[in-house]
């Protein structure tokens, strides 16, 4: 089972800590905003100077801005980065693809998105992961995977069953799931038969890594 550090790539310190812990991938959320590729989980509010998530709202000026180019530089020669494309900005995927082609042409970084059309902007060696967070998304994913093999899929844990995981495995070798932030959730992920867990809890991820050893 692979260990994926959820949101840890949204800061350079988090990226380095997760890599040092031996995880297989570190996830970073990337948004396009006014010509920049911003690494953050917080969502923007159109042209307003606010960022938000379920936990609250902050002013852009009070939020540290990390750009993808800085994160890739901090990654060094490592390849364990999964970029989660956020939003549907038409320039997001082409800009990320261009940056990766220039900065990491020989490394197999991973790109994930719920908007699968964005993946058309990427070519090898980038690994592409199709994400689904709703029942409708899972239905589309089943059709897509049955039509042609994909590198990987990422599905919300509450939507998975062992039989669905088995079905998805016919079209991919990598079924990822989230959230897996407790020992109980990890046990459920093992029951489901997934290949990778995405977790914000480093203790859970260390347990996965230690279990492999």
C-alpha cells in the first residue's frame, strides 16, 4: 500500500517533512490566479481579495503565497510530488504542463484532477490520475476505465466497495482513496483493497510505511 501525504505539499516545510518520513507521494493543490500558479488549499473568491475553505475566510495579504515553480525547486531531484489541479481555469493545465516540461522533463511527477479534460495537456513522463468525489463521478469513472486503461484513479472512500475496487483494477493498477485520517479509516481502506491511501495524518502514513518494512 502506498502512502500519500494530503496537502503536505502546500508548504515547502510540509513537503520536506513528508518526504523525510518516507511517503510515496506528497500532494499539493495548485490554482491558476492572475497568471500565477499558486500552491494552496484555500479557494479564491473571484476578483475579491479573500481566500476561504470550510474552516473560514482569510484575506489574501495575510496568506503566505507559494508558487509551483518554488515548490518544484524545493523538490530537487525527487519525483514524489502529486499536483492536484484545482478549479477549471482554462490556462491552469497548459501552464502546469509547460512548467513541468521545462523544470522536470525527465521525472515522473503525478498530476491529479476531477476535471479529466485537463489531463490532455500532459504527456509522458507525467503520470495521470483521474479523481472522483461523487456518485456521478464514479459512474463516469467506471465507463472511462472500462474504455481504456489509465495510470491511476482516486476515489472518495465512502463511495468505494471491494467489488468496485476490483472492477477498477481491470483498467488501472493504482486505486487511491481519501480521506484516510484515522486508524479505523486505514483498516477500512485495507478492507476495500485499495493500492494507496491519501491522508493528512502523518501517524497514519508512518504506519503504512512501517507496515511495508
